[in-house]
């Protein structure tokens, strides 16, 4: 019997081993003592940040209490799932559900038993312990690495700066291609498993002199940790003293009592002081206990909601989407699996909790639509109290609609899943959809836009197959025009409810008429008139100078395009990206995997250096300008140099190789590749640059030499302004915005 009273203490290692045995258990094996411990359908999908994981283990290693864990008894056949981030709900054998303490248990499992990359138990992280690092606040220095951040995090749990990550990769892969996957340089997230494999090789490898050797090609030690790029301490730790935490703990707890000290000594070396410190710490860890609380008496969705709200008040904060997802899973465990299927089939365009919230929002709108309400109610995600009451039966219409659009049964079927996946496929760029959005653009689509499109698709007469280009046009027009995604999406839901037969053109036109919701999409000739001056000045112009006197909706569109159109570059250069990087999979948390850079055509170091340095490169007649004109030049150069007209996407390795080459030198480098049959560079030129002699001459003048003369300054302004306008015209014409807006100005 696990409980004789409401609270019992259990050995910490025994608890974690029980959880590990439960998550590894398969049908046909004997059940662990006390049955299977599992996560209930109502649970937190959000994971702890790195600092929380490290702080927990530091507390454990110091012998500090970590709080009680709350369990609820589970009967045989009830639903639950394992601890992995991609685990699915399934009917389980009898045991206990972990109501509170899920992130603590996951972190404890990671430290004691290590990472698990098997489907259903995935935890692509690893905790490393550095026994050589003296830290005033921690017993030993701990680091967390992950698939998205294989070089770890800083001491506050934040991702390392991009420059430090690049330096770390270069330190361990100095030739840029030591780790190859499928004939190409490994993406950063692929390094994680490689690092773990090399780490295991290092730990297990002993040469004929009983000396452990670092992995081949890494004479300076292992593994690649944040401290390796610490500017105040660049030497590597002793090779015996850095290892995955679970390796150290398993060496101790996996050995017979009388051989534990020998096992640790074999692992970390013969430093008697260090061996004593480590064995004392591990001995205390083996005696640690944690309190278990029996919460089996808690029943009802409303009580579970209250419990989770109050737990969350002092723990990991949950978004509304997380809370709604958890609540509905408590009565529909299969909903968890359905959402994961959509998440995987639709290409991860939004997190699972937002997919779940999208279904709930649409069901809420359909419930009000069915009642014939036209007051604007029901167009949002319901609040948590209203939804919990709906689940308890006080608003059966909402739950009925949700069950209709997300029925149980065969995985992935149902109107919502079908519409969501079809929406994703309809907008995605491929050979059959050349106007589609590259994945690098799809990650910019706001959830509110996707929800509106899915709700529109779920109306009986609407079909993405007949409107694929219109769907892409709608998405790009939204990214250009939307001022407020929440309000815009709310308006769209109301329009669909009032008139389900709207075409996408009519749908967006109704949105574009709202001055409080959208910028005004203008024709390319208007954009050119605003951006391009016939009389460029040597002291340059700010974007606000260009938009002066324009209506607010137009001025804001022009500012967005000038300063914020970088998100449109992957679409404008989609043919180049598809040809050059066919395997690129841009997950939101894997920016280091991006195989291309946003490059300044006229390099930043040519115009963005400190003012004292740049002043020395101004022609004498420029230096003689009055103070006001010089001040304007000093600051307006950033407005001009960082504009969309001076940016393009290029292969990361090519860009790093260019350094501060001038733009004509870059073009010559590209042309040499084109002449040698590297066809993706033809796509690069066609998609990013207006190739004709007149345009080339202006950029040649803008890039001529190191001195900034009046001729060069005005050419730089002209080149950037004209290309900014040209890119807008290219977007407008290729996606067909003129079909919607040319004759019906918004």
C-alpha cells in the first residue's frame, strides 16, 4: 500500500526509479510496486526553463527540500500518458496520476536517468555536471543542453547570444563541416545527439594505460559547454570532471554499496579531495526523501480547475490556451492525441495548446452561430470559468459543437482537423504551389489569422483547392495590413457567422474597410512616389520625412514596409530558398539552424561604424555641412542602411565568406557560380535584385570606395529607395494583390 495516511515520505531515488520503471514499462512485464505512475490527461504542457531545472538539481544536491508531490489513484483502463513531450494519451494499467510536481519529476528523471529520444518519452535535453568548477552558489556547476541549444544556456537560463553560439560551434567544428548529415553540414539541433554519442564514447573509452581519452578530434576536452566560451576563463576543464549528471549518479547508485566509492573514483579520477566531496554529496542524496500527498478525494472538473489555478499561482504560469487544453483533456483524453496529430501533419505552424484553443474558439463561435446571435458574442476563446462550466454541463452546446468538429475515433479525422491540415497545405510552398509560403514565412502567421481561415474553411461551401492562390494572397495581405490581430480576427469570425458564403476576396475586403483594424494597401506606383525622391540629399532622409502628409493608414504601411518587411524576404526569394535549402525545417526555437543570413547589400561596416570613424571617411565637402545636417546624416544612415531595400537573404556560408566585400564584388562572386552551373544563384538574383545596367550602375556608385562623397551618398539613397519600392511591386504583382485592391482602393 502506497498510503496509510494522507501524506507519506518516500526515498527520492526510489520515487524517481519508480517513475522511470513506469515510463519504460510495456505490456507483459510485471507492474512496478504501487502500479504505474503517469501524467493525467489534465496536466501542464509547458516545460520548465533551464534555470528552473538547474536550480532544482542544485537544491537536491545540497540536501534542500523540493516540496511535496500530489498523487491521485487511477483505476485500470483510465487514460494517462508518459512524461515525454510527444507522449500520447492511452489506457493504462492501475496506478497513480501525478497531479502536482510534473515538471519536478521530469527534471529529476532527466538528471538521474538521462535523456530519452524514443517516441513517446522524448526529452531532448541533458544535464552536465562540472566537478572542476568552483561556484559560490552551487555545490558543483551544472549546465543544461538541448537539441535547440546544444551549447547550453547562460547562468540565468537564457539562450546564449548568437555570436557566442557561433563561436562555440566554430571551436568544436573549426573546419565548419566535421559533422556531416546526409552530405551536408549538420544543423545545430543535429549536433545534440552527436554530442551525446561522443560524450558516451568519451566516458566509456579507456586506453591501454587506463586513461580516458576525449572524443576523436577534440583534444581540448569534452563536452562543449557555455564555460568554454567564457571570456574570463578559456581553459578547458580536466577531462575526468565533466560528464552528464546521470552518468555520475548511475555509477554511484548502480554499484553495490561496498563498491560505490571505487565506481566514482574510476569515473572521475584519483583526486582524493574531489572524490571525498562527491561521495559525501551522493551519500546524502541517497538518504533524501520527498513527501507524497494523496489527493484521490479530489473530484470534478471544477475542483481540478481550481486546484490547477492555485498550484499555478506559485508555480509555472499557464496561458489561457494551456489551461483550456488541460481541462478538455480531462474529459476527452483522446483530444490530446488528435491535437498532436494535427500539430505533426500541419507542419508545426503553432504549438499544440494553441491548436487546441483554436478548436475551442471555433466551437464557441459555432455554438453562438447556431443560436443565431449577432451581437458579437462568442467570437473569442472562452474564458476558463465559462469553459469549465460548459464541461460540467451548464453549456452543453459548446461541448457538443467541440465534439462534432473534433470527434473521437480514427486519428486525425473530423472537420476541424481536416480544415486545419488543408489550410496548412494550401498555403505551403512546393512544386504544385509556386506562390505558396515557405516555412520560414509560415512561422510569422499569427494564430488569429489561422483560426479565421480554418473557421472560413469549415463553412460547407468553402474550398481551399479552388482558392489556393487566394489563401496565400489573404495571408500576405493580412501581414501587410493588420494593425491588431485580435480585433481583426474577431471581426472575421463575426463576418463568417453573419455570411458564411463570403469569398476570400469579400472576406478581406470587409476587413480592409475597417480603418481601426487595417493599414491601407496601396498600389506600387503610390509606394514608389512616397519612397523614391527625384532629389536625393546628401544628409539623407528619415522614413518619417517620406511619409509626411500621408494618411495614417498609408504612412503606417510605408513604415512597416521600409523597416519591417524582412519577414517577406523568404517569400520574395522563395525559389532561391527551395533550390538552395530543400531540407531546411525552420522550427521557431532553432534559429541556429537557419542556413541563410539577412545580408546588408552595402555592408554594415561601410556605413554603420561609430560616428567618429565614419566622419574620417566623409569627403571634405560633406564634413563642411552645418551641424544640423551632419546630425541628420549621423542618424538617418541607420534608417537607410537597415531598410528593406538594402537587405537580401543569402547562403550563410557564402555571407560569412564575403566579410565586408562591396556589393559589386558580391554580385561578381554570385555570377561566377552561375557561370559554373550553380543554378540556385540564378534564382537568388532573379528573386532579390532587379538586374539591369541602370540599376547596377547606381549600386556600383553606392559601393564605390571607402570615402562617402556627395555622389556616393545620393546613389546609396537612390539605390535603397528604388529597391524598396521594387520589392513591394514584386510582392504586389506576383501574389495578385492588384486583383483585389487596384479597382477597389481600401
